[in-house]
C-alpha cells in the first residue's frame, strides 16, 4: 500500500504538471505583445514630444534655453530740460562726476589678479587683498575712510554683482581725471559722468518748476498698480474676453501704448521723481525711456560679451513753458521790494502803522495773455530754491541743504532749530547794491516776545524787565504749590478765584459753586501759606489786569526755567540773570553739546568701537544671520548691522558720559569715572582742547562764541553748581510739560510747552512751497464787484429792445450813497426817489461804504468809488434770482479749478446759502463773506471780460518736443526676434538687415499746447465797454491829487513805479480791492486777532485804440486787450498801492516783447 500510495501520488503529480507548464508557456507571446505595445506607445509619445519641441515650439525653446544666459543692464535716460517761452533754461542737467565699484568684474578676475611688487616681480594676489588695495587707493584719492570703503565693497557692492555701487558722487574735476586715468589699472573701478538736475535761475519760478524728491511708496504702488491693471486688461483682450476698458482709455491700442510707456520708463523704489510743479505734473514725459544692454553670462552671472537686443536710452520730452523767465523774475522782485515798504492796516483804524506785522507778509502777481490764455508770469512770495532738494555727497553742503529743505517744507524740525538758535530766522530781501539777500535774525528771547506779543503788552514788558531767573523759578514753584493745595484744580481757575474784583478780568470757564467751596476749604487749611503766595503773586502780576495775561506770563516764564532743576544755592548765585541771558546760555550750551558729541563720535569710532569690532563683530553677525534665518527674512548687508550697533553703542556711551565730557571741554574738569570704559583718554582730549581754546585757538570756529559765553557764566561757580545750571537749560525737545492754561491758538488740543514755544511761527506756515497764485485762497473784496456789475448789465441788456443803447439806458439804477444815523437806526443811503435805505434791509445787513458821503452813484461811479450798498442792492433787488450771482461767478471760473497744468490747484469756494441768507448775498456782491478765490481765477475772469466772453483754460506749457519710443515697424533693435537672426549672429551681425526699419530714423514728437476754451459767456460790446469805463475811472483816479501824491510818498524808494503808472495813462484799466479777513497775528488777548486788509488789483492793458463817446454802437473806446495783470498783496494798507506794480509789469512785458521780436 505504501508503494501504491506513493505511486498514485507521483502519477497524480505527473498528470497535472505537464498541463500547467504547457499553458504558461503558451501565454508568453501574449505577455510580450502587451509589453511591446506599451513600449511602442511610450516611444510614440516621446517622438511626438520631440517633434513638437523640435518643430512647433522650436523658437520658444531656444528663447527659454538662452534666457538664463542673458543679463540685462538698465541705462537711465536723461531727464529733459524745462525752458521758458524764449528757450531760456529753467531746469537742465549738468555733468556730475561719480566713482563706483562693479563687484562682478572683481569676482570674474579672482583667479588672474596680479600685481607688480616693489622688487618688480609679478605676484598673484587674492580677492580680499585686491579689495584692500583698491579701498586704500580710493580712500587716499577721495579723502575717505579706508575701512569704510572696504566694508562698503564687501557688504553692499558684492550684492549688486554687475550693477555699479556708488562710492562717491560730486567728485572734483581733478579727482575725476586722476581716477579715470587709473580706471584701466583697477578692475571693477568705474568712473563715470552722470547727469545732475540743476535749476540755473535758482528761486525764480520755483513754485512753477517744482522740485525733485525720492519716489514715495504711495507713488510707486500707484504706478505698479496701473501696470497690473493694464496687463490684466490686455491679457483678457488677447484671450477674446469682453474686458472693460480701464478709465482714461478708449481703445486697446491706447492701453498698450500706455503700458509700454510705463514699463520702459523703468520706475524703481529708489528713483527720484518730480514732487510738485511742472516736475511733478509732467514727470513721466520728462524722465524719458530707459535703455538697456544685453550680455551673455556664465553660470555665476559674470558677463561674457554683449548681445543683440539692446537699445539706447531716449531722453524725455523737453518742455517750453508759456512764461517769460525775465518777466517772472521781475514780478518776484517787485513782490520782495514791496514787502519791505508795505505797512499793514487794520480795517477799523484810519491810520497805518498802528499794528504789528508778520515776519513775512506774502503776495502774488499773475500776468496772463487774454487772447491765448498763456500765463506769462505766476509770481509768488515767499519762494524756495529747488536746488536744495538735489542731493550731494559733501557732508557740510548736504547738511546745509537738509536744513534748507526743512525751512522750505516748514517742518517741526525747522521750528525746533529756530528755537534752539541752531539757525537764524531768515527772510528774503532786496538790496539796491547787493540784489537779493537773506535778512537773518537770531530767535533770542526779545525777538521771540516781539513775534508773539505786541510792544505795549504788559506781559512782554514784564518778561523783559522785571521777571528774572529767580522770579521765573518762583512763579513755576508757586504754580506747582497751588496745584497741590487745591487738589489739582486748573491754574486759571485758581487765578480767577484769587483775582475776582475789578480791574481784574477772568479767563476761561467760570468756577462753579462746588469748585469755590473746594478752594475755600483748601485755602482755609493753608491760610498762612496762601497769604504769602498771594503777596508774591501780587508783586509778580503787578500792572496786569487780564487773568489771561497772568496765566500767559506764568507759562512763558516756565519755558525758560524749570524750578525742579534749580536749588536755592543756584538761585542765590544766578538769580539775577535775565531770561534773555538764560535763553542765550541755553542756545550756547546746545551748540557746545553738539560740538562735543561730534568730536566724541570720532574718538569713539577710533578708541572704543574699533575694539568692539575686533572682539565682538563675528559673533554679533552670526547671531544676526541666525535671527534672519529663523524669522525667514532676507539677509541685510552686514554693514547695516554694524552701523546700527555703532549708533546704539555710541548713544548709550554719550548718554552716560555727556556731562563729564562737556565739563572737561568747557571748564577743563579732569575727573573721570568708569575707568573700565577707558574714559580717561576722552577726558584728556577735551581738557587739552579747553586749554588750547583759552590760549586763543579755534577763534574762528562757529562754536567759539558759545564757548566764551558759557565759560564766562560758569567759571566762577563750583563744579556741582555749574553742572546743575547746565542741566536746568532745556532744548526744544525737552519742552514736554503741559501748559498751565489753555492759551489761544495752540497747535494741539492738549498743548504743551512745545506748542507755546512754536507760537512764534504761523500755524499753517508762510507758504514757501504753496503758491499764493493758485494753491492758497483768500477773500477778494471789490474786484468781485465786476461780476456783480456784469450780472446786472447782462440782464439789463437782455431786457432792452434791440437797437442803439446809451449809457443812461444801460445803467441799471442810481442811489445816493450816504451813511446816516437816526437814533439807533442806521441808513446806508437813499433810493432815487429819496426813500432812505436802512442798514437792515429785507432780512439782511447791508454793508456800508468806507466813505460816509459818496453822493449820487450810478454803476460807473459805483465802480470808481467802490460803493458797497450799490452792489449789494444790485444783487438783492435788481437780479432776478438770488442764485444768479453765484451762477455768474461760476461761469467765470470762480468756485472751480481753472484747469492749469500744475498740481494741487485749489478751487476756492462760492457760498451756497444766498437764497436763504440775505446777508450772505450782500457780502458776496462785494467780494466778502464765504467767497474765497485765487489770483489765477481772477486773471481768468478778467481775461474773459477783456476778450469778449471766452473763458480760457490758462496755459503754463507752450510746447513739448522730443524723441518718441520706436515701436512696431519703427523698432530697429528690440527683444523680438527678426528674420535670419541665428544665421546673422554666426556672421557677427547682431542687427536686422532685411527690414525697412534700418532706414528709419528716431521719430520726433512735437505737441503744441494751443488755446483751450472752457466756455463762452454772454458779453456784448455794450456791457464790456461799460465795465471798461468803470475800470478806467478807477485807474484815472490814481493820476489825480491827492491819490498820486500819496502813491509818490509810498513809492519814494522806488520812483520807477510811478513813472510806469504815468506812461500807461489811458492804456490800463482795472479795479482795486481791499479785502478784509480775520487774521491771528500773536497771542495778545485783545488784539491778537484782528481784521486785516489784503490788497488786490485786477487790471487789463490795451494797445492804443480809437475813442468814441456817448454810445457803444460802433466799438469799445479801448484798443486790443494786451495783458491781464492781477496783483495780490497780503497785510497792506489801501488797494491803490497795488496799481503801480501792475503798470510796471505791463511796461516790462512790452520791453521784453520788443527785444524778442523777430527771434
């Protein structure tokens, strides 16, 4: 059985195995076929892909393969010039020498840098040694710190690779040529000439030209955002989508061109752009289109050779302005001259000279061609110098420019520097022998008080004569003690309680019953001390009746003295010092501290920080790199970290040792603490310098007078008292204490001592960079009566039947302008029928004329004598609707921007309540109330009257000309492939031969800014001639006595003004104006705010014409309008004072035109 069993098993196995083996063997071809099919399909896909890449996508793949090997270098375009109408340059580019280091060139030659040693052998050097030698050479040639230059190359130039890193700009010509001669011997050294923006006429037309500055993040983001919008629009269009055209464009082609312009102008975050004026408005046109060069590079980014596809930069579009620079300069000169002779007058007073005047008054002159709209002059004062906004590398010059920029922009830093007497208070003046000069005055204590208080103010007098160092400290101490006694009640409330009875006058909110009870209880608990305080205050406040003035006295004295820093011993020694002396000591100390700090910085770099770098620099930089890695930040140049640490360590060092170093220099004090910091070397340095100064050294240094002053004040004091006195002197930044009272016109809601110290400066500045011609608005006054007269005449002429119109027919009405009183009732005149005209008339208050008895007036006489009731009645009784006057004014461009191509023009304001508010209507009719205008708007209005009703957009740009970028068929050299590019490249031909573009030259683009009509207004000859008659009468009065005598006396220093007025007799018409505005001039309670006069004249000059009288049928009595002149002078006396200036402008323009005829 065992055998059978085994045998059966074996049999069974033998019968199954052959069958299984056979079936598997028969399946092998099928499997092979399947594998082969998969392989063949894969090969087919690969072949298809290869065919696609080799045939269809060949060009794209060639570009993609070549792209990593190409590097682009951007070449900036030259900014175009700005010139006047006669091609006289106002903004140009001059040569600027610059030395840079191209690190990529140094790196590419790192294996083949050789020098000739002293023995004449050729020796290979490493890159670090080469950079060390290069930095030593540059430091020697340019008087720079060698270590600093080396750090700049390693830390910053190395990051830019093939982009030049600037080491120094504004090289002298000799430095440039010396380095240029060595350029070929020093790989990586690049000495170049670059353009520098220059304004050859300085301050002339500065508000028109504008200035340059670094592009702001907002400006950069706006440009980038516009690029993205245009790219998205074009991409959607190319895909056939129905995309909405971006605002400002009408076609896809316009959007494409704009996108190309923006990209080719190559804005970067480091660019300088125009910030204001023409430079800002036409920045994109002026900057041009960048050029670029294409280089083949290796894997490390080193340049191998220049490739095709580059292009030269295209300069910007040159601008020719409509102004005459000569007329502009002359107008500005007139403003500056008049600034010196103009005396302000309050509207309520009869005489001039009774009030104080601001440090700078300001004004504007606009000259406009009424036939074309060309602006011939747009003068304003004060003005700025745009050259100060151009950077330079010289430290001293750069510091001066920085201070000048702070002055022009009127920053808080400027106010701080003026208070600290680091720079004088300046204003531009004209000298008959020297021309334009800067008048300078140091802001000492008497001058500060003269700016914030009038001469007769008791506070000013007491601070100059009675309040000394001791009294000021006592006043501050009393204020603190009263605050403690009353439990924190405001100082003005306590003063009001102490000084309630006549003649004292309260200040601020009244003290309530609970407050009085609280003070009485507190005072009762400290009765003896309160009585002593009252006696001391009586002595200090003697002669001051206003409680406001008492608080003002306390706050002003606290500006100078802080009682917390004054011991009894110090007050005993220096208590008799005047506040003027203390202020001068404070300014002198600041100058000494700045000098000591500057010299300490040099020593610190050499003695202390050099040692820190040797010991700590590597570990510190390693820590910073680890910090960057952990916070996923881009690595900064290591020099930035070193500089940050240097500033930090020095600030800490100087804060610890400031007074030791200052006393060593001022007093020769040689006590030094902190021996572990090596302070002895610093102390010895300044102590020796102290001895040298006493021996007569540095007698011409700017800090020397401060040294002499402080040394004289401190040398007799014990060291600790001298130190205490110096520490009690405070700078502007230290004035942090809140004021005792809420004084008037402070800059912040919770005013501090800084606000009071800054009160000498106008809250809104003098307007150096905000032209009075179009960027600041003001009340107009009687010049606006021309609009009121026109509105009435236009309605009158429409109501008359067709045919001849006489003066009598056209005149809308007559009244008797005579101011009278009957009891409490006031009357401004009488109607033609004898009915009196009450002051309060039909729901409004009529304005009265300056003259009490002007007599019978019609429209022409009302213009001549400026009758206020006449024009108020025209607006209220004669015009059909109360809104007619507002609509008429708007049609002449009031209440809207004129459209001049200058940024930041303001639109002024027209009242919106004339229907419901009769007084507002009456005020508007004479140019007062809520009406605010600009001189430019006035020039547009007068031009419309002069030319017969055409309201023109004022032109400031006459012509724009330059090269246009070549695109499409005009493009010879670009990134786009051209026919047979590969074959031609093998033949070393890197430009297209088979295209018409080869024969084309650069396309020129010329744009003429022609006359632009804004709207037409109804102005028949009859209306125009009657307006001219009234305006002519105004100017004729200037030639009659006593007016001409007063003008001759006023212009006694400049008699040429009266000569010009006489020459233009019968050729100049116009309207004078004395606008009244409320102005804050100082801190005085009773007269700090007053109604001041601002003066206007709007005039039209004519070429000589024929005259006709009695009828307006044929033509006006004047010739062709020649020039519109608007003169605006702030803080003046009478409107007549402006007329001779306008006459001088007309005469000057005629002289300029005659000289340029035929050119």
